[in-house]
C-alpha cells in the first residue's frame, strides 16, 4: 500500500529581488483536503510565496513537490498542463483571471476546452451548471464579464477555475476590493465549494476573518519569513509571536 504523501510540499523556498528578500526559507506540507491560510502585512512576502508555489515565479532556492513530484524539475509543458488541470489560481482582481472580451459561458468553456472537451452541448451544459453553483443566473451565460459587478466577476472567475475539478487552488486575496456584504456571500460560497469538492487550497489574505472561516492551518509571515504557524483557531486565539499578537489585536494595518 502506497504511503500517503502531502499534496503540496515546500522546503527552503527563497526568492530575492536584488538585496531585498521576497520570501526566505519557507517550508510546509499541505495535505489532501486541507486549506492553508497565509497572512501578514503588506510586504511580508505572502504574495511572493504564493507566486512561487503556483509557478508564476521561479524561486532562487528550495523545493516544491506536488503529489511527490518535483515541480521545479518538470519540463515547462508539464507545468502548463498542471496549471490547466490539477491546479487553479484565483486572482484578487477577477479581470486578471477572466477573458473580458468573451461571454461568461465562454470563459468557463475555454477552461474545459483546455483539458480536451470538444462537444459544444456538453461544454455549454457544464457552464450553465457552474454558473448556477456560483449564483449567476443561467440567462447571463452569453453576457460579457464587463457587464457584471465586481462580486459577480469574482464568482465567474471561481467557476472558470473550478469547472475542471482541480485538486489544488491558489487564492490571492479572493475577497479583496469587495464591500462587506458581497465579501460575506463570497466567503460562504467558497466555504461550501471547498467542503463539497474536497479541495485543497492555499489562501493569501490580509483579512483574519477570511482565514478563520476558510483555513484549517495558518502561517504568519513577516519580512519574508514565517514567524508562526499552527492550527488556525490556535494561532488566532492564543498567538505566541509578538508580531502575530499585533496582527490579532489589529494594531498593524495589514
């Protein structure tokens, strides 16, 4: 029987920009079905780390394993296939993750076509199904995202990313820039999808309410380094590091 391995494993991940450290010597294991939250103030290195994990930047040092395979040693074509199938990336600004010039249904269908779907009827049916899951009415399937509100655009980006059944989702401030009521609905949606689909996820956010609701475990970053990690409720309810204590008490504006 094959021993279970972490779905995503990082060790010694380091990225520098000249003399400035983006992230340094970061390591963790993410298990199937687990959600990891990464928090810290602006410039803490959390977005740099996410970018390295998701293959958008190459770290200067370290290893990143996906299901036991060395991601950094993969040929570029294999990494692109991984990004189209097993992985998904939800941007803070949904416009960065959508094709604004094509319809809502086209955005969802394009991702399916990227993994080999070819039958128009099947693709359209899947698009309608996923629009419904993210609370977008079926009659908006032929509308372009530019006519949607920010919250609807974010829900459409989520549908586009999840339609192919990825195992791992990277999320960069998924509720950033939305008003409080829209954030609450989107968080409820994300929590339901993560639970129902058994997704693993890495979520970067400055909002501690987001990680408390969504994340099983939490990493706190400062100046590119991890200063505290543990179960989310444990870290937020009994922070040990002085910086985490400041974050929790909202002394720092993050």
